[in-house]
C-alpha cells in the first residue's frame, strides 16, 4: 500500500486545505488535486499515468478531485518524459476503396488493443512530393511511428526516401527489401481464382483488372496472366476498371458481347457487382453462361445475385501485423525488412459453375 496516499495536507485549525475559489481547468495543478484529495503529488501522478501501487479507494478519491477541479493531466508533458506519445500515424491515398477502409479499421482496432491511438493523414494526390509532405506534417505531430497504406508504385522510385528516424511499416506496395511491408498474397489469391475456373472446365479466363498504377491490380493481373500461360491457355486481352461498380458495369457491357467469354475474374468485388448487372442486362446468365469470381469477400458478397464466389482477404490479420511490426521496430530501434504475406482463402458461392455445353 502506498503510505503517502493516505496522508492529508493539514492547515492550522484542522481540516484540509482547499484550492482557492475559481480554480478550474485553466489553473488547476497537480498540487491542487493533491491538496483536495488529501494525498501526495506523487500519488496524483501515479493515478494520472495508470501506475499500480494505489488503492482503489485512493484512486477514486483522486479521480473525484480531478473531476471537481476540471483538472486534465498534461499528456504532452508525460509523453515527452516517457519519450513516446503512444500514437501511430497512418498515411493513405484513398478511403474510397474497400481494402483501404478495412485495413485502416483493422489497424485502428489493433492499435487500440495495444493502448495506442491513430492519427490519420489522407494524401489527396499520390505524388512523390505529396508523400514527402505527408511525412513532414506527421513529424510536426506527436506520433511514434507511421504506417503507410500505398496503392501506387512510389516506393520503388529512388527520389522517395522515408525519414530514417521514423519507424515505418508499409501496406500494399512493391517496396522490395527497402522497408518492412505487410500485404495480402495478391498473386496466390489470383492464381487460386484462375485454377478454380479452369478446374470447372473453362478453356480460358478473362480478367477485369484494377487501375493502371495500382500495385494490387498489377500483382493480380500478372498472376492471372502467368497462371493461364502455365496451364497452356491463351490469355484474353486485359480489361481495366477503376475498382468501382460503375467501371465493372461498363466493362461488362463489352465483355457480354464476346460469346467465347465464359469466365471472368474481377480484381475486386465492386467491379464484379457491376459486371453481374451488365451481363444480366445483356441476357448472359450467371453462372449458366458466364462464371464470375471476385476478390476481397466484402460483407455484401454473399448477398449479390447470384451470391459471389470470391477470394477472402484477412484484413484483420493485415492490420494486426502492421501494428505488431511497427511496435517491434519502435522497441528495438529497427527491424527486419522485406514483405510478410497474409494468405487469401477461396470462398465458393453460386456465381461460378462449369461452362455451357458446346453445341
């Protein structure tokens, strides 16, 4: 038991000294709280910092005094004293895609579990200058480390140099061995999609890819192409969208006109949704005439018409590994570089089936 926390501050004539009338948030100090609670300033400090060694009764007494005085501990001063702010900065280019939103959510949940807050800094334009500017702004904020959710090929440019004194983990980027990277197994998932459709009997698989410049889109397209070549099949022309359902719809209107198109691997579920609509409007039944498979396994995928076969991404695990890696780098002053891949899982539903019989 902390003996200091039970010793009240006495004044002549008995009783405890109370702060002067009018002492509130802007003037109340730790000493004021200590006098009102009848404990030492050291005990107030222990309660403020969540340290053990204070009885529950005394802790509640101190908290009540803080509330009465409107006292708020100086978190910045405590952070400087500890040498950390318990805050992780996150840089991202877009919050319009499912992958980014769910990855950010997973990072925030994992950080909170470890007792850290998250400071989000969106970057409107994915240019090298914007990335440098984002790190400069984060350096002015109280963050201990940075997680970068990258969709484009910037880190492989020599002109991008992330601050060496900031611990950084990168998500979804082709950064090679220059940084610590956590990513979904884009290639493995894409190969699984192609194999599933070929195993059903389709002679080839068309691909509705993501936007040019996206690392994830390129990895998925490259794996789709390689899987077909390895299987001795001729890859059809690559069709590109921009991750949106509308772009999937526009591409689907064109794909519906190719009678030899019996299977389509869409690079994400939103584009697959637009594709399903276009095929339906053009009288191409799914899966009787055309099989469709997506990537992401968004919560609504099972409610598509028909329910969508897709590749499940474990966003929670990606977020957990990002936080785990960045905290490890903070604690040891660095860490191993390279990429950690989180496996995908094929979820078979009703949008894929054998191709129609040839007549």
